[in-house]
């Protein structure tokens, strides 16, 4: 089969298509014929060597949709030929956390979805939400799951919340905006790009602020949110996170799932004096995944930035690297 492989580190240009052996489903596993996959920033980080425990060569990709091609022994209740999406988080039961022993993720350290076929445990295979196209179904697994857990399971969003979403152009953050609007909350979003802010307005963002042209963007956030957001969802890290803590309203929840911009210095005062709840989160449990799928089965639609052919994998990853995208970048496998 054809697969997008990484054999050496050095950035997105190191991604290339190779012919490798077809995977065979072992006991309890399902082999999926992938039609569409999608990028996450972790794929780019991996090409740069900015990810723990990298093992090469490897087929990248955590997100994928397709049809069931073959079943291993002991697999029941899944029909060959049915349309499915894959939960990329392997071995997470509802009683454990992501960091627990025995967990794994498709696309590193396991071979992933940027290939014509992938094998996964049967419990990671879910019926594809009917309203979604192939491109849309490929876009939802990892980013939709992370956003769902951040907004609902950890953030406990309510309709009276004023939600700050930083770097709204990101794959996960577009889902956060989608879910926050679905919950009926008011949203204040930031981005480094006016064009992305316009896209966010079209999605229903209530207040949009350019964080690149306005050094004091956090002060604009405060005045636009009646004294500060009650819920913050951030993956930028760095100075952005420090400003989020400064601007959050007393009693707010600050949910963090990433740190694209690196580390920062945090003033303890900004947390304890305001009784902030600072909440870490990573991907999600099977219950989170089912909750996320239910929202898309009921009619929500993810945001697709562009669709690339498999042979354009390096170009697609480059677009993510320089943060030009708004929403998810999809890879057409078949
Ligand atoms: N813990 C988890 O389970 C989990 C799951 C998914 C992602 N993550 C992490 O969350 C972060 C976002 O992931 P993603 O897949 O949504 O990424 P993405 O699609 O590449 O989005 C990143 C966005 O972050 C903003 N940004 C802020 N600071 C940036 C910087 N220094 N360089 C580039 N972009 C910056 C940009 O928004 P604007 O252009 O609008 O300003 C950019 O579009 C990554 O750090 C990723 O590793 C963690």
C-alpha cells in the first residue's frame, strides 16, 4: 500500500509517499481502508523532532475515516464495508487519564492514518456520523475530541459563559468555537490574522480581536467581556497564556491543552487572588468521543481549510507550520 512516511527528522519536507506492506488485523483488531485523513499540529511537531519518544521510520496521521476492509478474530458487531471514523487514542478506558501507562496514539508511536490501510483495536472504530462528508468525517477525531473534553468535560461550559478562545484559526480552536456557540455562550476570539477573524465571525464569534496588531489585546478582551471571560480555552501557551490568566474574571476556569508558543512565567497572584481554576486536558475518553460524535450526528459541521492529495503531504504540513490554515487540513488518500 501507499503511505506517508517519515524516515528522518528535519521538518515537513521530510514527509514522502512510500510503498509499504499492507497491515493485517490481529485478534480484536479491524483493518480500515482509509479514504480521507487529516493533519494535526503534532504531525508537524513530529517531523521537527519536537515530540517525545519518536521512533522512525513511521507512518504519520492520527485522524482518519474510511470503510472496514477486514476483521481480526474475535471482532463482532462491525460489518465489513461499513463507513467508520477512528478514535486515535488507543487504550484509554473511562477510568484512566491520557498519561496512564499502556496508552498510545495513532501516528506516533503507532503507524497512523496517512496510508491506504490502518489496523486499530475494534473498540476504536465508530460508525461515521451520517450528515458528514468524507472530508468532514476525517477532520473531527483528534481535534474534535480534544475540543469536546476541553469545553464540556473539563470546562463545564454553560450558556451564561463568556468564553475566550485564543488563536482561533487552529484546528482544535475552530471546534472550540463551534461547541461554545452550540452551548449558547458568548465568545471572544483572538487571532494573528484579520482574514481568520472574519471566518470566525461567519461562524458566530461575537467579538474578534487581532492579537498581532494589538499588543494590549488582553485589555480589549477585558473590556469586551464585562470585566473578563468566565471560561478561557488556550493552546498557544507562552506569553498568551500569561495574558489569559491576567484577564480571566475572578472564579473563571482556564482550560489548557497545548503550548505552541512555548513556556512562560506565570504570576501566582494572578491565579490565587482570583480563585481561578486552571485545568489541563489532553484528547479524551471513549465517553468524550461518543459525546463529540453525537454533536456531529445532530448536525454540527467541522471547518475544513483545504484538501490536499497524498503526494502533497509536505506542502500540506508546511501550511500548518506557518499557521496559514483556518480549520482542518485534509489529506485525500482514495
Ligand atoms: N493535549 C492534546 O491532547 C492536544 C490535542 C490537539 C492539539 N494539541 C496542541 O494544541 C496546539 C494546537 O493544535 P492544533 O492541531 O489545533 O494546531 P494548529 O491547527 O496548527 O493551530 C495552531 C494555531 O495556534 C495559533 N498560534 C498561537 N501561537 C502560535 C505560534 N507560536 N505558532 C503558530 N501558531 C500559533 C495560531 O492561530 P491564529 O493563526 O488564529 O493566530 C494557529 O493557527 C498544539 O500545540 C498541539 O500540539 C494538544
